[in-house]
C-alpha cells in the first residue's frame, strides 16, 4: 500500500512540475542560464535596447527598416513558438521516460531549450513585437505528442528527438538565409540555437534512438509546416 501511495505521489509531483513549467513557458516568466549570444561585431544600440529599432531606420548604421523589422519579428515569433513546443515535448518525454538516465537527459535538453525560449522572447521585445497568440494551443498539442512518443518506449522517444531536432536544424538554417543581414542580434541567437539543436539530436542518436518510419517523419514535417506558417502571422 505504501508503494502505491509513493508511486501516486511521484506521478502527482511530475504533473505539478509540468503544470508549473507550462505556466512559466506561456507567461514568459523564464530566465536563461546563459547570456544571449551577441554578434561578433560591436553591438549597435538598436540591436541591444528594446524599442531602439523603431527609432533608427538607416541600414547603413546597422539598424533595420520597418520592413526588415517585421520580417525579423515574424521569423523570431516562429522560433519562439518552436521553443514553446520544445518545452512541452521535453517535459512530456521526461515524464514518460523508463529510466532515470533518459529522464535526466530530457530535462537537461529542456534547460538548454529554456535558454532559447528566453532569448527569442527577449528578442521579440527588442523588435517591438509579440509572441504567437496561439501559444497555449501549440503547447498543449506538443505536450500530447510528447506523451505519445514517450509511452511508445525510450528508443522511439529518442528517435522522435532525433527527427525533431533534424527538422528544426534545417528550419533554423533556412531562417539564417531569410533574416536581414543587418539583424546581427537575431542571427547570432539563431546560429547558437542551430548548434544546440544539432547537439541534442546527436546525443539522442548516441543514446540508442530508433529510426522513425518515413510516414511518421512526413507527418511531423507537415505538422511543423502548418505551425510555422500560422505562427508567422498570428
């Protein structure tokens, strides 16, 4: 009887922790453990101070035009949505991990993704823009997917991480091509995110990830396309 009570309390603790993380993620009350990446060149005030971009419109001095600001903001909103989903996925997969080692690996990756969440949220503020209005929907959907992947077994859960991170890495590389060249701050953040995602995928592969069937990969890609297309505007 004591064992049943202990297991029930452990499950309750996990759900309470997941609920707390969901509230923090959706409210923006998150703090990065690492400072936001900075451009290699000297930072211009318009790249560092919230609101400064709207006061400067001369591309020659490193600031952004209004069109460029909107383009950067839309792309960073999409990236922020991706980090909202990453929190949901990793929290759900940690809850369903069969071993303490895998749970720790998922939570460690979630912490690095939390840095990405804080960086993209901060950058949106600096660009005088907002996160996606549909973030609660994105979080709930990603959490459900993470639970399903985790309950399918650790190898499948790791395989889901590998495929997700592979697609995210491709997506971020595409954003580096689309971000304005003058937006050095956003580009520095996205490049660091791309490197982190590649490492998460590599670590999951080394931990024994199963290769997901091609139809599953295609469905994941289609779902990501719908999400990114919607978040670009809403």
